[in-house]
C-alpha cells in the first residue's frame, strides 16, 4: 500500500513539473514575440496620425508679387523595433541635408536605425514627386527630422536561483518633413560674424547714440 502511494505521488509530481515547464516555456515564447503581441493586443492602433494631416492643408492662392511657397511633404514610420534614444542620433544627423546627401550618408552609418530613416526619406521623395507635384526629386532637403516613443512591451528575463527580471522591448516612431528648394547653409545657427562685421556693427551702434533731452 505504501509503495503504491509512493509511486502515485511520484508520478503526480513529475506530471506537475512537466506541465509547469511547458507553461513557462510557452509564456516566455509569447512574451518574446513582440510582433504577435502588437497585433493581438491592439491591432487597431496604427500609431500617430496627426503628422500626416499636414499633407492635406489647403493654402490660399498667392499674388504674383509674393515669394513662391515651397512645396513640402510629411511622412512617418511607426512602431519601429528600435529604441527612441538611439534613433534620436540618426534623426538629428540628417537635419538640414539635401535628400541625396542624407541618403548617401545614411548608407555608410553602421546603425540599425539608419536603414529605417533612409527608407522613410526615399518613400517621402516618391510621395513628393507623385502626389505633391514636385518636379525634381533631387531638389528637396530635410526640413524636419525627429522621433518619438512608441509601444513598450514588458517581458521576463530568467536569472539564477529561480529569480526573474523585467525586460522592456521598446519601439519608436520616426517623422520627417521634406521641403522643396536648396538647404540652408547653416541649419541650426547663423554664421558667426567676422571681425570686420563686428567692427561695423559697433561703429554703427556708437553713431546711433543719442544724448537724452538733446536736439
């Protein structure tokens, strides 16, 4: 009787251990496949949509004497499996460049995010030519380029002594705006003044001085 109870208890413990191991492997596999989770948990959320609404803005007609308004196109890539902190370096790198120079530079950057940014720029160029009446595809420059935080999925990471840790699978959104024309010579700051220009400004300020209560 005791031997029978021992064998039954042993088989029950083994079956529970196998079931627990299978459940843990299934849970780990599900948590580490973020693509399936993104589709199953929230399949209707495709990312931000406000950025693309700028392509639908209708401007009033211009007078013949007004300066021509340059064409522009906005494009985005959502839920990129890449950290937004790492994408920021690539996004800020191409600001103020022409599209040809940006594509050329991104082709030699050894970063994962460079391929996504390059793909987004090329798609925006095609969109500008086909939908926004831009005549020359090379006459475009990167006016705006930035990224934002996307979905973050949390999973488990197994450690020693049956402990678990938390791991985050981060995604990001990339936004770009191309504008028609030549890029500015200095995108972030104006060119520093030379010594002669600074001297002329100082002389002009001295000559514009006025004595209070005088003629």
